């Protein structure tokens, strides 16, 4: 009887819901352990599915981890999307607060995303590097469209270096913040905002 109930519970999940469930389990495991130490069988066990079903969604562990990284990249890009026509200084605080809210709510995914750079698999590392490049382009596009920063920084190598360095700084701050649990979110947001404005001015 219990087995039949379990089967019915599994069937209630749509394809997209099941995929999301598997990615959430993967984000947790990849955030806690190096890539090589995560076993696909463990993912299936935690999710309560067969290994064959997991491989139906993701043919290899590489594909699975790459999908985890891509999902987190898409979330971060949505969180950091600029509001057209609003000056960067005005939206920086709100944008960082939303981003830090994402970091808190999806700590496993955030950690897993940044573990990808240390993965020995070059395909996974390229997925990660493409994701960082997309974040960089999004920030540079917002700066280029801004009346204050655009004239001085559009297309300049210094701007690209400043944004790249700021992304690395913000990542390090957020990872440490997740470990320590302090200071408060407002203070972390102010620190990151000051760092970006300082790098650009």
C-alpha cells in the first residue's frame, strides 16, 4: 500500500516539477561536496526516483551539474536585470537587496554555482564562465546606458576590469556572509554598493 502511495505521489509531479526537484537536490549536494564526490545514485535516492528516471532527464553527471549551474545563472541574471531608464545609483541598492535575498533563499544553489569553477570537468567550467560573462555584460550594458557612467565607461577596458573585479569581490563577500551569518543584509548590501561605485569613480 505504501509503495502504491509513493508511486502515485511521484506521478503527481509534472515533468517540469520533477526536473526542478532533481535540480534542487543536486544544488544541495554539489554545494556540500566537490563535483567528483557527488554520486548520481545519491541524488536519485534523495529525490525518491530511480536512477534510470534521473538519467532520462540528465544523460550524464556532467549534464546534471551543468543544468544546476545554468539554472542558478538564469536566476541571478533575472535578479540583477537593470530597470531601463532608471539611473544606476538609484537602482543599485534595491538590486543588491534582491540579489542578497536570492543568496539567502537559494544558498545551496549559490554555493553550487560557484563550485563549478573548481570542477575538474572543462565543459562544466565553460558553462560557469559563460554565466559569469553574461552577468558582466548585463552590468556593463546598464552602465553604458546610464547618463552618469555611460560616457566615461562605455566599452573601456577599465570598466570591464572594474566590473569583473567587483563580481569576484561580491561573490567572496556573499560566500563568507553565508558561512558567518553576519553582518546583516543591509550592511552587506551597502558594502557591495560602495565597492562598485568606488571601482567606477
